[in-house]
């Protein structure tokens, strides 16, 4: 018995070590893109926590990840420090699942190296990895109301996905909180309320304005596509693999049976999951409630992308975890669901990691090197701001002038005022850039090439990037000062 326990402990440590090693190598070969860098810039360029609160009002996200980055940026100026922090967060989430999830060993290992836990919430440094960590900790401490409620409060303050999933998960855990005092519920309610409050943006927020209450076939297909992909994350082996599923094209109009196939895959995988939970009708209702919350949010408020849709799969984990606590083994349908989802997840993870290893995820890091090499002493103009901000993340000592705001800056303020100047013509871009130059020349950073007739000298072309709109062209415009 003792020998068996030691062997199991050794296997767990070996798998955890392999996960941390492979994740670390993948992070070293991953170039952060604008959403990763946006959080870094907000933290880096906020002098105080109060200023951080003001600067993040247009993010639509809770503050926990930004606060963690704010602490890190007091000591480090390069975004690799953010990636190191995320490596720690993702590794901690991996250990909680590997050590405490009540699933077979092959299930736990398959989950760790799947597309969403390894790549989307591991390699890409966003607040979703923090959300996953605290959701898993709430399950680990499911019989300890205080620990679970604190974990749920922190999960809700990590991302909007946490805000959405914490209420149904708290409802699922309620049966295990026997003897829980009012203190645990107050902790949870206050934490969740703070998270909701911090997600409410100003009225001139650019994204996800209002509610969509009509019927739109493409929107419905897009949500179905995301649901099916979250449960069966197969990816195309392609430079632009990200958010590019193997089974479901982005536009279903030109592909026969795309819509019915998305319905069939989503319904089939969901049916297997419901069958796996059949011993607990209560868990089926709670899982359905969580799914309804997510799908409704995607359709009515914000359609999202793969990283958001992945929480449909994440939401299945607590329900299967709690169902496993009630039974000695999962039903065969549960094993089939897990086998199909995990196999697809491993394919998606392998494709994503290999392509990211061979090609830059974003050309922003290389563009920053080109700016440092060619633009010393010249003002740097970036357009559009959301693309150029990625480059700004790697230039802590150089300011970038954004034409959208007519001001120097780093992070993007997502208000309606900037939208009015986002689609400037080439002639307008160059004319305004030249007006800024005081030395006779201006460096111009764009995420698309200029026409040949524009009188600017090309300094660097970085056209290859997994995120297609984060390729960059660097120009020098104007006449050198005598």
C-alpha cells in the first residue's frame, strides 16, 4: 500500500514537472499580443492603485489580474515578468487539478495538456488562467465554506467569466456547505458584488454596447460554433490557427451542413455530459443553468472568442467533479465525453504550440526591436492604437503618439471618441505624422503597408504573425533635418 502511494506521488510529480517544463518552453516562444500587453501597460503606467482603478474603467473586467501585474511592474519593466507570473498561476491550477480532481489518472493528465488548460489559459497570459485556478480551489475546498467562498469571490474578481459562473457553482456547492455560517455567504456576496461593479464601464464604452434581443442566424451559428468547439477543440494546422476551428468555418453560408453539424456536435456532446450526470438531477439542472447563463451572455451581450467559449468546457469540470464525489465511478457516457473532448483538446494543444513555436504570435516584439534600432531621436507615431499598443509594451522608455487620440500614450482607452479617428486615410496618417516631427523626420508604425506612391522610406517589414492584424510595417517619413 505504501509503495503504491509512493509510486502515485512520484507519477504526479513527474507529470507536474513535465507540464511546467513544457509550459515554460512554450511561453518563451510566445510573443504576447495586444490583449496580454494591454493589461501589462495599464499596470505599468499606473502610478498608484487609485490610478489603476481609473485607467481600467474602460476594460469591462474585474481588477485582480491588473492588481497582481501592478505589483510585478513595481520591480520589472519587461512583459516577460507577466509571463513568468502566469506560468506560476497556470502551474498552480495544474497541480490542484492533478492532485485533487477525483478522476482517473489518464483524465487528469489529458486535461492538463489539452488546448484550453495548456494553451489558451496557460501560454496566453490573460486573467482567465487566474479564474480557472480559483474555480478549482473552490472545488478542492468544497467542504470548507470559508475557503470555498473566498476562492469563489477571487474567481469572480478575476474575469467576467468568473462573474458568470460563480453563482451557479455556489449553488452546486451549497449542498456540501453543511453548517456554513452567514459569514461565508457574506464573503461571497460582497466579493461577487465588487466584481460586478468593477465590470460596469462608462456609458461611452466602445465594446458590447446594449443588448441584442433579435434573431440573427450568423450570431446564433457563431455561438453554436463556439459551444461545439469548446467541447471538441480541433484546430486547423495553419498560420492563422487561432479561433480557426477544423470542423466549423467562420462563415457558414458558403459551406453546406456547417450549421447542422455545429448543432449535432454541440447537442451530442451535451447529451453525453447530461447522461454522465444522470445520477444527480440537481447537478443536471445546475449544469444547464450555467450553460444557459454563458450562452445567453454570448448571444445577448458579447459573442466572445475561443478563450471565452472555453469556459463552457471549464463549466463541465465542476459538475463532473461533484458527480464523481457522489458515485464510485463515472458512467460510460462520462468516459466517452471525456475521451472525445480530451483527444480533441490534445490535438488542438499540439497544433497551437507547434505553430506558435515556429511563427510569431504577434510581430509586436520584433517591431519594438526595429523601433529601437531605427528610430532613435525621432518621434514615433502609431496607428491604429490597438495594434501599436503591443509594440509600446516592449518600449518602456519611448513614448508612442496615437493618431486616434492625438496624444502620446501606451494603453488603449476604449471609448467612442477614439473610434471616430480609427479609419484615417493613408494621406491623413502621413500628413498628421509629419506635422508632429520636430527634427524633420518621423517614424510611422502601421499594421498594414503604405501604397508605393506614399513618400515614406520602409525601415522594417514584419508581415508574418499568427494574429493577422498584428503584422507591422515601420516607415521613416519626412526630410532629414540639415
